[in-house]
C-alpha cells in the first residue's frame, strides 16, 4: 500500500457464537484489489463471554487498527467499519454509540471516516 490508502475493519457474523477471521480472507482479498487495507479481527464468542464483551473486543480492534494503520500503508484518518450479520451489529454499534469506542479513548465522530 502507498501510505494513504483507506483502511476498513471488517467484523464477521455468526450470531456471536461462531466464526473466525480466516473464513473471511476473501473479503480482505476483494477489498485489497479495490485499494483498501483490510483488518479482519477475531473477537471472543458466546458462551465464554456475554454481551457487551463482543463490542468491547471490537472497540479494542478498532483502536489497534487506528494505531497501526500506517504500518500497513493505510491512512488512520480514513478508517471505516464494516461487518456481516452480528459483525455488522458490532460495527454499527461502535459507530453510533459513543460509549464503546469511548472506553478505548476513541470518538466515532472524530476517529471514524465512515461505516
């Protein structure tokens, strides 16, 4: 990547009970072909954890993405969230409810470029 590429954090679905980032490699490959650096984090699943820990894990992943985007040639000011099914819920929750990103000292309005 060139250093000014957008970065998307993609959260997979699975009813918060199943899923693995490795299953969604195709998403990262497709977005990379479009010039987007893609981060697909794992998050802890039910039953070992309960709501809202999925959101807290997701917020930590967004913080990591923001702090490390430049290492992968991405511009941290061009940080987007995306997701599928339960992962989409995680992405929307982080982008619209300030408490989740606030817990990791981020602000959706200031730190996200979009959803």
